C-alpha cells in the first residue's frame, strides 16, 4: 500500500511576483501539495504521516513571512519543498502553484508551475 497526503486549492493572498507593480497589492496564489509517505504499513498515529496543518504552515511561512517579495513561483515552490522535506515520513512530493491574476499579454489561461521532489 502507498499513502499520499494532500492539500488542494489552498489560497494565499500575497505581494509577490516578477514585476515591481505586483508588489503593490496582494494577489491570489493557489497551492496544491501532495506528499507520498515513505512507509507502506498501516498508519495509526499522527507522527507516522504528514499533518495537513503542516502543509499550510509551510506555505504560510514562505508566502507571508518573506523578508522581501519573491519574484518567481519556482522559488516559492522550492521554499515549500525545503520546509516539508524536513518531515522524514515523506518520500516524495509535488507542489503546484497557480497564479490566476498573473499579468499576461492576452486574456485567458492559468499560469502555473509544478515541482516534483524525491528524497535522494
């Protein structure tokens, strides 16, 4: 058996983005994080899994406690991976970030990045 724990569509409003004008007012960033757990046995205790709250906390730390605006979503995702990788129960994870209000030259589309991480 393989266990996965996730948090989908978690929205955080923050002043990040590549362009300076994106730092003037908060905009939404939407996070979906899935973690595959290392063990295959029955899970009967919280310390054998990943708490959903820890996923929210990792995202909040990156997005809401940054000293300065984060320019790239890839950097945001790396910060989340770095925090969650500290949990030994995780063998791999995916972090997807969507930016629905990103400045685009034409209407339409949903900008997103996704990183897949595996414990080395």
